[in-house]
């Protein structure tokens, strides 16, 4: 019987491995649902890596299995194996192929990162408002969270011209700007234009959202798996992250940078609304915050109420302590 040429067997094996790898890359089901415009870019890149990884796995493991079965030591054979010291052409081949794959994936990843806004130069800085601006939108407002957000806002404003920013694109004023403050172990959200500070991130579907982020203590990392976005939040530096939500629902916000003993509990939620529901939520939140503020003011002393605003007027804590009802 005539033996099948090795070249033909290699070609058939290559075709089969390619088909299997392509199928696995498109049917791995390893990622959560896509919920942003950025998600397909990341998923396509991930699928390419899964396809390449599958092909390499089959080639390596298949070669090991083939040689184990074909060249295993026969029973009773105590002789040494054939001395093989190397093959220059083979060395070049298995060095060149991984190098080409790594360079190709690197170029592809840069393209994906650029499409997601990671390389674009940012001409517009974050729209950060000081404590006095928050007071204008919501006078009572900030009585509870103002000391933290005011400090972060003032630091960011002072450093506008010198702090590097990442992930910025032109025209941020056309999107929804949200100031995000990270601290052990919580995410604080401030909507300067709307004048609300909810405990969750709420966004309208189909609209660009720009998160202006600042850390109060240590490095944190803002990650929404369904959006395929992640950005470190760094003390002393302002970072920005942008996305466009494309699917209604609630999605988890996770800190992915070890930030302390309770790092695992540093979670929040992003809620995606229709434009109409988002406007309704803003109005309801304003009413709710006004009610809470009135209750808080009724129980605060003069010094406690004025504390968030004292810095703007050059008043010290000692001055406030001497205030009388």
C-alpha cells in the first residue's frame, strides 16, 4: 500500500486545526453579556487570542501525544535513544512563529485601545466643581458627603494644568460628566451639572459618559465587566474613563486593585436607563436629597453645617468650634 506523503498529512492536519480553532474562538462563551459600545472591540480581540491559544494547544499537545504513541520504548528494549542534538531550521521556525504572533497581537491591542479612547490626547480636562459649586446646586446638599468630595475637587482643580490624564477624547462637554471619588472602601459619584450625589452610578443608554476619577487614599481600579472597561484610580493624579452603554439593566462595579483588608467589599452598581427614565431619576433624586438635607440640617450644629464650606472662606476648625447657637 502506497504511503500518504507527510506534506499532505501536514496540510490536512493544519486545515483541521484551523477549523477547530475558528469554531472555538466564536463559541467559547467565556465572557459576560456585552453592554457597551466598547465591548465588541475587546471581545473580538479576546476571540482572536482564544483561537490562537486553541491552535497552539492542539499542536503542542497533539505532538506530545503523537510522539508518545509512535516512539514509545518497546518492552524489553534497554538501548539508548537516537542522539539528536538540534535542528537549525526548526529552531528558527518555532522562534519566528511566536514572535510574529506576539507582535501581531501587540499591534491589534494598540488598535483596540485607541478605538476605546486610550491613546487620544485630551484637550478638555474634567469638569470638576468645588464645594461651593455643589452648594449652589444643592444648598443643603453636601452636608454629608461634601467634606470628602470637596477635598478631591479642590485638589483636582489646583492641579488642572500639571496632572496627566488618560483615556481622554475631544468633546467631553457633549457627554454626561460624572466625578468619581474612590476611597477605602467605597465609590462616591457626583453629577456636577445635575447637582446630585447618588450612591450608585446611573447613566442613560446610548449617551457618552465621561468619568472623572480621583482616589483619596490608595490606588483603586474601576471595572465594569459587562462594559469591558477598566481604569486605575490613582492618588494625586486625575484619570478619566469613557463609555457608551448599549443595554438596559444593572451591572456591577468592582475594584480590581488590592486596596486594603476590605477590598473585596468595594463594589457598587451602574444602572442603565432609557433617556426618559434617566431624567425622571434625576428629578426624583433631587427631591430625595433635598428632603434628606433638610433633615440633616435640622440636627447639625452651626459649626458642623459650615465645616464643608469653611475652607473656601479661610475659616479654621477653631473658629467654627467657638460658634454659639
